[in-house]
């Protein structure tokens, strides 16, 4: 089915390494990929009853959520659901579905998905901004009813794939990406997104190559086009020539060869030639990843992003469920350290069980620790679960997006209350569980000396620290070029934080994406980090690098770059130096 078009190349943001070749599958987010299923005459009434039951169930779910929301957030937010209920009670829509089930003898889910698509289309074409906005209500309700008609998993479009494909989409939410685990997706490419968007981070976790921020890939690539995705360089080749195919076949073989070589260092320490050891931990998004960590040579989990646990579901996870998952994660790495981060909701990560106010989508808004402090019910449930799990493993816990000492104290106050409750109930937990702070907001870096007096450890989150320092939205492809980890301001904040931790004698590590970027890893080693956490897939590559350099050289490199004036200069100098320090090392593996 190869298109006869000539080869062309698209350049985007390299989001997850690796090379994939295959046919494109264009994912239209508004579509529900439900296949038609014929039914017998005698099944018509059963299908209609199933449809009515699904509507009824959806109605009940919405009323329940509406009640919860109006009790716990603001009554105004709960009104969104009135629009959802109106869609469900629309007689014309219901009659249309029933009529078509009878006449066309097709299953309810297919007929309903077609009717809802038709409605969404009609609304989207109306020249009235209020009515246009109702399209998302229609789609939301559509999804809810369909979920009651078919297995929820089936609603994720990736299940519509029955052969291995490269997914091409305008955007993918982190929760979409999370549901790709173990699916037939070879790679994905998107129009929007930046290097450290959570969708990109998730792709790395899944070991799926990804290029994001291609701006108009969904317009230029067609279904079934043969494409090559180069996740290392951020390139996509559409209808590649034989020559390009051969080139990438060779590149793929070289990657496999490299991986083979890494096998021999898997169980060796990440130790520089002059004897400085760096602990390399993994960032984990899904508990399913834990059993695979050993093969990547991770010596612990430096960041467990718990928010994925809250996604792709209609309710909030209970304490018991969370406890079981955290315990399993801790037990999965034996005596190694696991750093669990409390819920970091907001920005590009949101959960379906709460109807999220618009403000949460803002990176500067009501999110992460702010949300948790405002919703102690949700926060306490998680804290109880983490504390209980701490009795079963080497668990540390840290708070995201702390801006200063006040917030740390408020969070710790809630933690103390939870601990008191557990003691009273005679429930075991580790009284000495270390409690740390993520340094990912400039204000936190500036007061890191003050925070160091009240925190057990620091973990620097450069993905956010960079975006907040440089005022560059991490998910925005338009500004992707300006997202500059080597900017002197960022380096100074990191250095400042390391110094503060050192003075207070507390542990400091770094868990942003730059930890897995060779050019920056050398700088980080030179800055004195003894613990770095990164996507599991980067660990062996970085371990190989560390084993090939001298700490002393890295330290000198840092002394030099700290005096440079621009990020471009820092990057160029570090790249040149890296070639000198580790001649055989390939930067983009
Ligand atoms: C960070 O901000 O650097 C970080 C590690 O956390 P996240 O990417 O989940 O925001
Ligand atoms: Mg962050």
C-alpha cells in the first residue's frame, strides 16, 4: 500500500531515542474506532436494552461525580455536568440510535459511536462559540456511554490497531501514551509537544521512539504511508527511498550492536576512571516497568511519578490500592532505594476522575503540591498509602513543585497528622522515612539553603526548573528551540542547590531528562552529583560514558563552563570536550 509519492523529511523535536520503520496510522482524536458488528433480528431488543442501560449508568456516574465535585470543589465546576446530562437526555439522539439498531441490525456501540460522531460534527460546524464548545461535552459523554457498552480498554484507539503501526497524531495526552503499554505501536509522532512533555517522557518509559513538535505531520503524512522515525535526531522520513531505508537499516543494526556491548557493564558500577561512583536510578511511570529495571542496570528508582496511577480511570485510587502498588514497587527493587513523589497533577498531566478546572492545565496554576494542600482528603489517602508501604522497603518520599519553606511545612504538617493517625491505629510504617523536596521552581533553588534545614534530601527536577527559569513552556513546540538546559541561569541554580545540600549535609540528586543526555551528564558529574535518575533506557548508555571519563576532567570542564556567558557557548564547549574526554563515545546512540 506504499504511496507513490517521493521521499520527504520532517524535522521535529527528538523525544525518545531509537529508530522505527513501518506504516503510518493517523489517529484522529475525535474518532471512536468501533468496528461495525452485525446482529440477528432476535438480538435487536437486547441491543436496545444494552444501550438504554449504558445511558442510565452514564447518567448515574455523572450525577455522582457532579455531587462529589460540588461538595469538594466549587458548585460552578459541577455545572459542566448539566451539559453532559443534557446530551444524555437528548430524545432525538436516543431515537436515532434505536431506529438505526432496528433498521441496520448493527450492535449498539457501533451505531451509537456513529451517531455521536455525527452530532459532534454538526456542532463543530455551527458558527457559535458556545455551541462549538459543546463538542467536547458530546465527545466526553460519548466516551462514557461507549465505556459502558464495551470494555473500557477498547476505547483507546490503539486497540483499533491489529498490526504494528507508527502512530501519527496531532497530540497525545500522557494518559493516552500510558495506555500504549504492550500495544502494537512501533513509534509515535505528533504535531505538538516538547522534549520534556510528559508524553515524550512516557514514550521513553515504554521504549518507543518518538518525535514530537512536528507542527503539521498529521497533514503531511497519510494513512499507510511508509515512514521511518529517527527518535535520536527528531526526523521523520515519509516514503523513504531505498537508500534511506538501507541507511537506517544499518543504523538500527549498530544500535543493536551497542546494546549487546552494554550487556557486559549492566552489573558493573557507574564508576569514573579515577574512581568516583555515581548511582544511576530509573524514573518510573508505571509499576509494570519495575520488573524490567534490572536489565537496564538501574540501582534504584529515583523518581516514581505516581500520577499515572490516577489516570485512565473514572474514580480515584483507594488507599488500599495505592498501598498495594507502592509496596509492590518497593519490593520489586529489593533493598534498593525507591523515591516516591507525591501526586504531581496539573500542567500536561490531569486525571479523568476529577473534572479538572481550567487553571490546572496551566503550568503556573493550581497544581502539584498546591492542589494536594488544598485537597487534604486526596493527599492524606496517598500519604497513608506511602507510609504504610514504607514498612516494606527502602522508600523515600518527596513533594513536587515546592516553592519555599512555608509549603514544605504545610505538607509536613499533614504528614505528621497522618503519622499520628497510623500510630493510633497501630499500623506499621517507617518512622524515619526520609522526606525530600523537588527543586524545580527557581524560588526553591534560591532558598535551597533554607529548605535544606528542613528537608531530608533534594531532587532537582530540571524539566520544570528550565521551563520556569527561562519562561519556556516545556510542551510548546514553537519554543522548543529556546528550551536551553545549558543556560547559565539554569546551571547556576543547579550549582546553588548542590552547594546548599552539601553545606547542610543532605543528599542531592537530579531526576530531570538532562540526566540522560550525555553532554549534560558530564557537566552534572563535574558539578559533583553522586546520584542521577533518568529514563531506564538511558542508564546503560550513561553508565558507559561515566566509565570512560575522569571525574577530574569533568570537574575542570564545569569550572570553565560556569564562566561562560551563554547556553550556546556552554553546549558547544561541552560537546567538543566530550569528544576529547571519551573519544569512542557516540553521543546519540
Ligand atoms: C522535572 O520537573 O524535572 C521532573 C523530573 O518531574 P516531571 O517531569 O514529572 O515534572
Ligand atoms: Mg516536575
